[in-house]
C-alpha cells in the first residue's frame, strides 16, 4: 500500500494529476479545490488512500490528515464510492462536519452523484464516527493557553487535528507556552 507521495507535480494540472517521484509518475485523484493551490514544478506531499478493486488500483491524494480520515470514513458508508467521497471531501472538512452535526441533507444533495437516501446514510453513519474520532468540535472549549499554542502551530502550517494529537502527548513538566510549543513541534516533526 502507498501511504504518502512526495514529488513534483506534472505541468499539466488536471484531475487526476501526475506526481513524479524519482522518475516514476503516479496518477492520483485529488479534490478539485486542491488543484487551485498546486504550483507545477514544485515538490508537493500528498497523503494517499490506495483503492484496490479486482480491475483497478486507484490512488486518491489529500493535503491533510483530516481530509484523508474523512474520505476513509465516507467509504465505510454503504453506497458511497471513492469518486463520490472525493466530491464530498472537496466541499471542505469543516463544512461536511458542520452539515453532519446539523443533519443538513440539502448540503449533501447538492454534491454530484449524491441523492437524498445516500445523504441521509452519510449523516446517520458519520454522526457517531465523527464524534468518536474527535473530528467534531475542534475549536471547542479550550483554555486561552491551548488556543495560543494551536494558533502558533497552525500559522506554521500544521493541521489542527495533528496539533490536537500532539497536545494530548505534551509533557506536564512544560510550564510556559513557549516550552509547550517547542515540545509540540518536536512531536509534530516525527
């Protein structure tokens, strides 16, 4: 299985895109909104979901761990395939989480290839799964110190979900905000 690819994006930016990793071009489908942020000729890292069927081996790439987790959760919903899941992720993790929380069927039915029944299935099945994976309420009741740490690390380009995981592992000996940020950086750098 392929978990991550780091390489140069082919100059022809379309979906699926081709990422050149040491001379091997991997064909990867990505959310449409990601295409707008790509700079051809530069190195990019994609987190990969390998989708294997008897007649195909497809790669789906994501810029953040939260997008990958959401994509994989969507695949657990019966009737939702990878292309539909990719269309859902393309709407943004926060928007999808918020719509699941609010049971907003209309949000999901505006997504291509997604009808009312499957929209209802997504909401029902993801409500419990999103809550158990702590993807919901990432900006919940935090202390001002935690908010400072999260803001500092997100400004450095880290994903909020990764930051939350690192914060859970912080050493209680770390007293100041600066010490906590340094320790979190070490954890995130692994």
